[in-house]
C-alpha cells in the first residue's frame, strides 16, 4: 500500500505544455483512471511517474519520498504499456523471473514468486510456454504478472488492453480491477474510453490540454446537470 503525490508536474515540449503543472493525490489502494482524448497528456504524465520521461517541473512523491529524479529501476513503480513486447526468446516463466534474477533472489524464492504471479493473472501452468504460443490477452496478462512480481508500490497501466477486441478488453479490465483490489495496490490507469473508466475507477481524473479538468468519483463525473 502506498500513497502517490504529484505536485505541479510539468512537461514542456518546445512551446507547448503536454502536462501543465498537474497536481494529484492518489490514496493508498486507490485506482484512478486518467481519462481524456488523444493528446491530452495522459501518457506523458504516466511516463513521468514511471521515470521514462523527464519532467520540466514539479515533483513526484511516493509515501513521502521524492522520486522525481530516480531512474525507473530505482522507483517502486511497475508499468504496463499498450503493447508490451515480451522477450520472445524466453519462456513465460523466464519473462516473469527476469527482474527477480537481476535482484539476485534465491532460486526457490524466484520459483515461488513466479508461480504466485502466474496464478494471480490466471495463467498457472503456462510457465513453460513461449510468448508466441499465447493469445494477445494472455500476453498482456504475462506483462502484468512481470510487473506485479516485483511487488511495486504503485502500478501504472497505459491503455494496457487497447489493442484487444472489446469483449476481451472488458473481461481483462474486470480482472485487473479484481487483482488491484485484492492486492490493495495503488494504481493509475490511462484510458480514452469512458466506459472503461466508469467500470473500474475509484475516481476519474479527466484530462484536457495537459490539465485535470475534473477529478471525482465515476457517478459524479457522469452525472448530467
Ligand atoms: P495522450 O496520452 O493523452 O494521448 P500524450 O501524453 O501522448 O497524450 O501527448 C500530449 C501532448 O504532448 C500531445 O500534444 C503530443 O503531441 C505531445 N508530445 C508527446 N510526446 C512528445 C514528444 N516526444 N515531442 C513533442 N511533443 C510530444
Ligand atoms: P531457469 O532459471 O531455470 O533457466 P527460466 O528462466 O525459464 O528457468 O525460469 C525462470 C524461473 O521461473 C525459474 O527460476 C523457475 O523457478 C521458474 N519456472 C520455470 N519454469 C516454470 C514453470 N513451468 N512454471 C512455473 N515456474 C517456472
């Protein structure tokens, strides 16, 4: 469990502000969707929080620790991208174990954690498969497991199911919400789909032109005046 605080976060490209001094508090165990049209700054904001993009201003705090200038591997964050290429020459288990091996954990602990992560995403028994033997939805589940196995304090999801068909997208978002609630992991979920945000959020942050226009619970965001 962790709290994420973003303070006056800014990213300028030449003359335009992709993210324009945004402040946001995400509570322990909360899931907030960043919702907005293409180009509104959602992805840039998430990438800055994950450490993949350097802010031009502002701060990012996780449980009070300033992580603004830390590289991604030193942040307690886990990120899943829209099309998260798995390492094609490694088994599913190898993909999930990779980060754990870098941390030099004992073999037995790696094995236990890999099995835990596989069952968490509903893929128990799939460890020996190669990525190309999996469907698109299963591959995104592996990407999620690869992130969660490192036990990040903050989970960052950038349109993780956008490339999947609608039926599968709906199923996977429910699965993610279920896992997120079971683990109590503080989560930011980027989407441009209102239905998606409505279905899974504790709160929705509506972005426009690099600013948060509205921040509220789904029922309040969607209540018509
Ligand atoms: P969203 O995720 O909401 O679609 P982005 O964060 O990708 O929005 O982009 C926000 C704005 O920043 C857009 O106007 C986009 O063109 C601009 N932008 C993003 N990345 C770059 C870049 N590397 N160089 C210049 N402009 C960029
Ligand atoms: P190794 O580390 O033995 O070369 P891999 O890199 O393929 O094997 O797998 C990484 C880790 O995942 C291993 O340490 C092992 O504990 C675990 N593992 C391997 N195969 C499976 C599987 N089929 N199911 C669950 N866990 C597995």
